[in-house]
C-alpha cells in the first residue's frame, strides 16, 4: 500500500480583487467575475517565491506526516516559476527541511502539471521500494502580462505531499495519464510573460486532455462519476473545471471543497494539488477522491485516492487550506501589486 | 554578502540549527565552537521551533542597500520558547499595529539577492503567529 502520509499548503497573505485590475485596463469586472468565476487572487509578498512557498508548505506536510525528515529519500518540486533558470529549487527545499544529503532531488516543469508530475514520480518510487518516503511539491508564483486575461487569474501558492507506505492518510488506488503535443501556452527562454493560444486553450487543450484522463481512469477501474465522493480538476479559472465536471457527469457536492480558484486564482503547478489538500481537509475516512491535473503543452495526470482513519488525526496538525485562504488577508491596490510583482522597473 | 559566507550560514538561516551544550545544556544560536558559559566543546545539533514573542523592535524607513524596496519594515528581537533570543526581520505584518509581546513564528523567506543575475539569499523571517 502506498499513498499520502502528510500534506501541507502555503498561500501568501496578499490579495488583489478582479475589480482592481479591471479598473486599470478599462475592463468589465463583472463580466470577468461571471464569465470566469474569478473574484480575487493571491499575490506573493516581495520576499516570497516558489522556493519559500514550497518550504513553508512542506514543513506543514512534515507536521502531518510525523516522520523524521531524514526518512525522505526523494524531493521533487514542480513549478514554472523556479527562482533560478539554472540551479535547483529542490536542493533549497531539501536543505531547509534537513533532508540533505542522502536524497534524490529534481525540479520539474510542465506548465500547470508539474506538481502532479512530482506526485506521480514520488508515489511510483515509494511503490517500487527505491525510497521509503518521497516529497512532492507543486508551487508557483505565476505572472500574467499586464492587461492580459491571465493577469486576473495568475496567482501564488504551494501544496506539498509526503508519500509513503505506512501510516497513510490517503491510499493511492490508481493512476493514469493522457498526453499529446498541443501548443496552447508557452514561454520562451528570457521571455518574462507567457503567450497563449486564446480560445485554443479550451476545447483542444484543457477539455480534451482532462476528458481523456478521466475516461481512461474510469475505464481502467470500471467506475462511474457517481462512485467518487470528491473530484478535483486543474482550475485555470472558476469556469472550466465546473463546465467539465458537469459535462462528464459529476455534481457540485463532489467538487465543492476542491474548487479554490474563485478566491485563490490559478496557482499553476499548485492548482490541483491545493484542491486535493482542501478536499483532504474536509474528507472523512474511507472516501474516494479523483484528482485530474492539466498542464499546457499538453497533458493530464489522473489519480484515485481513498482516505483512511488516520486522516482525522492529522486534520488539525497544520493549518487548513480554507483558513489560509479566507483569514488574515491584506488587499493590495494595483500600484502596490505592480511593485510586488516587479512590473514597475526602477532605473538600474 | 558573498557566496561562501551565505553557504556557511545555511544551517542557521534555512532551518534555525542551534548547538545545545552537552555539559551545561545551554542553547547557542548561531552555533559556536566553544560554549561561552562552561568552555565545553561538544554540542548536540537541534532545530529551533521558530516560535516566540516579540521583545523589542524598530521600524526601518531608510534601508541599507538591497532592502530599499521593503520599507517600512520591522526588525526585532524575538524570545523563542527555547529561551533563545534571536534578531530578525518581521514580515507579513502591519508595522503600525505591531507591538512588543506579539506572538511570532519563523517562516522561510527570501532575504536578499545579489542584483538581478546574482545569488538569491534565503533565511528565516518572523511573521505574526496566526495559525496560517
Ligand atoms: Zn556549556
């Protein structure tokens, strides 16, 4: 048996509302709220980045796992905003947690799918017996170009999962993947902001791959949408995952806890992993969760987890996602937001 | 700061690694080679909890090089629950309402960077302990 033995998240305290961004660009805020189901998003403080969010999330995962960090034999950090172009984030995280030096680390990148990529690898490594525990993190401090549609959603956050084979809080039942080469979104070397295919990011990209992964895992496990207690999809906005869920036969109570985007924004590599963490926060023992990520470029990873009795014991050993999301927020005006995100350039 | 100095300080900056004297049990942070209390040279490595209360602080409005964009920010002395007093920056707080006695907790944050292309320095910083 392999699965999750501990999990934790970190969300910056700063937020900006859709209205505040729309005001600057002369856009219709209510249309964005309604059309994309977005209200506000998290903004990293100037001293937060993918590495700091990862470390702080992983510390909470360690509290829930209750293990000696030295038992972790692998650390994977999935992000598209690694602090360095060349120099791993994984070693910073492993060093901060006291895991070094007997550990394998790697940084992963696959648009918004890098977090579940790390989870997939970590779970398979534990299953193979190569390591007894493995840490996988999805973290991003994503940027949308000023005035671009992505500016309303690109946000910051991290979710960390420690995988193991003893004292599980959620057992892994099955995985599946669905990938094709689809150029819906990219960022070239040295480009500050990503470019995307506009409406092309919908049907042939997000929808096709999420559907492909869901159908594959349902077929492999001979299950139907109603067999799952909970569902978590990648959530680039609040609209796509809800549309997809309904189209595929899932209902609101199944995705209620996992849908964070309306007040969090899209945390890219952290998106579906944070939705999973929020679902674990509320789940009871012996419930099943279907998790399906999506990363542009493009592909989806699907996982089925079943929660255990131990989940209840760890619920309050670290802050819950909703608490981090709903309490003690600082709202920013666009000017401060632009300074925080280094959109204002000072003379050298 | 330079690369070797930052690298040497990683244990204390990244995970608040301290030395606990094996003879008089005093905790030294940063760790030292010789215990100033009893002269002992043997220590157990421990990681401090990072939790404590604010003893005193000041608000920096004219910052040294590399910290200009953070002003105004607070620097304070925090008494950790292990009894150790640590100086550090206090972030994610309202500098107007911060007060001595506040409960704080250490988080892992970006401290500074050597320009746009240089090394990024990470360290602990304190934030209000709000259970988030
Ligand atoms: Zn001593």
